[in-house]
């Protein structure tokens, strides 16, 4: 794979790259509508493939928050067209890496030494390259190590990247009013946290210790003396990416075992630690030879405040969903319904969220849930398609819901998809066994 000797870091360079990408996408639309005149039955499949490829090609050399957004979108399997999901999923662990000279320069900048001075051995070519950093294999004192190196300029370009993307997001999601700024601030805050490897090290150590009692779950050990704000050294964990495992696994027991470990891991974080690994994509999990789940990335941890946690999980209870008065109250508490909504908007969003939550919260309604259930996921996909075609929804003010929804909903969408890929059947209350009173 081609390596990069330089990443655009200033606002003008990065904006120029995004404008070029926009022009390509515009050209694709012109070509599509030209063909549509001649062939009215033409679908958008080819358009989606062309746009997905051009957008990904434009973002992959920019790295950073622009590529991270593509990675996040690849998790929305039931909302995004298939072409975008397939292309954007490459952002999880397969993008052009930094060249060896740029890697050495990064080490010198952040640890004061070159890699060959710090480790007994160090592979100059990266093993994996993703949106914010890339991973190299190293060894020291007989231990195999994974060394994550952040791309130069990523942290400094987050605010300017989001400022460029913001007008498009406002239009795409129909955000209205000053209050929409809270969503952009939430994304910016979390992305800045993800670029702080000293914070990631502390988060990884804390969660590994707190979740140590959960069976079939493993974590790497971190090495502070070989880490800094932009470089992170941890144990090399042997295993295959979760997506690789699910592509060939035919052993239902292994799928259940891994799924149970993942469910217990997330429920324990959510309900006990009140903070959660909010980036559940296949690139952040490995499966070892004994079918244990390995969590390897703790850059994106979402704190769950009590004022959000309580009404959010109360809405997962059938007795609340099916009680119009309580349901209405919780929608206001979570800012889904707003004091400035018209009666028409209140009626519309109450009905929409009742339909959505009645389906999406089903895994919490009993002691067991089968995530291999194609009917359940088919209904989610169908609902997503209906929402995407709902002309009334596009006219409504999309600026609604607590800012905490962004990462908590992302967590559950990602978790459900991973459990579906594993075809896991889980006992939903098992995590309670590991709570120490």
C-alpha cells in the first residue's frame, strides 16, 4: 500500500481537499441525472458507489476527524446505503499509512528518541492504519508490543475540519436554532479526547481493572514509560479482528460465548461504571485462539450522567413505553420533545419515538435475547428506510434530543450490529453477577 510522507494540516489545504471531493460528487450527480433521462429505471446504486469511492479517496489522505466521521457512518448499516458502509468501513483499520521517515520523526518529537532507541525491535511498516493513528509491532525485554502512533496535525485540525463539515451537517440533519451547537461541541470534545493518548492509557487501565471479573474478556497492559500524548505502547494481543472471525465462524457456541462477553462488558460499563466504550466497531475488538474477546482501544469513552441515564433506561421499560403520560414526560426530560414544539410536532415525534423505542428496546424486555433474529434486524432496516423517505420528517426541526444521545445511541447501534454479526444469543441480566456490592 502507498505510504504518506505528508498529511495536510492547515485549514486551507484541508478545505481545498474537501472542495475537490465536493466537485467530484457534484459531477457524479450530473452524470447520474443525465443517464436518468435516457434510462428512467436507473437506480442510485451506481451513484452511491461512485460517491462513496470519491468521498473515501478524498478523506483517507486527510486522516483525522474527517475520516473518523466516515468510520462512524460505516456503523450505520441500517441507515446508510450499502456502498457507503462497505467503502467507509475501510476507515476502521485499512487506510494509507505514514512512511517510515515520518514515523521516526514523530517518535523524536514526542518521546525524544527514535524507535530503535526505545525498543529491542520495531517494524517500520505499520500493521494497521485507521483514522487517527496507526499501529506498529515492537518488542522489548522479551515482550511483544503494539505501538500506536498518532498522525501529525490530527488534534490541531479537528476544530477546523468540523467547521468545514458543519454547514453540510446542518442541512443534512435539518438542524435549526442556536441550540444545535451542543451537538457539534459534543463531537469536537470527544474527538479531542480521542487524540489524547495519555487519557486513553488511563481509561484503558481503569476499565480493564473494573471489568476484570467478566469471563472470556481480555485487555492489553499499557506501558506509561513508552507512551506520551501522541504515542501509546501496550501489549501485542494475538487474535483476528472481529469482522474476520464472523466472516468464517460456523460455531454457534463460540458466537454465543463472545456475544455474552461483549454484552456483559457493555452492560457493566453502562449500569455500574456509568461510562462506556463508545466506539464499538470490529476494528476495536480481537478474538483469540480460545474464543476470548479482546478490547484494544479506549480512546472514545462516554461518561453517562445520572440525569440522562435514568430517563433513558426508563424508556426501555414496556410499562413506561405503553403509559402515554410517563412516556410523554420522559420524552421531555430527554429533550426529544421541546417546549417550543407545535402541537403537530409533539404528536408526530411522540408517535415516531413510540414506534422506534417499542422495537429498539426489545433486548431489554426479558432475560434472554437472540441477536441472530433476522426478523428483528429486518424491522430495524425497514424502519430506517421508511424514515429516510419520510418527507414530513425532513420538514421537521431535527434539532432535538439530549447531546448525550449522539454517543449513547451510536454505542447501542454498534453493539447490536456486532452481536448480530456474531449471531449471539445472550442472557441479558448475567452482567449483574459481577457487580460487587
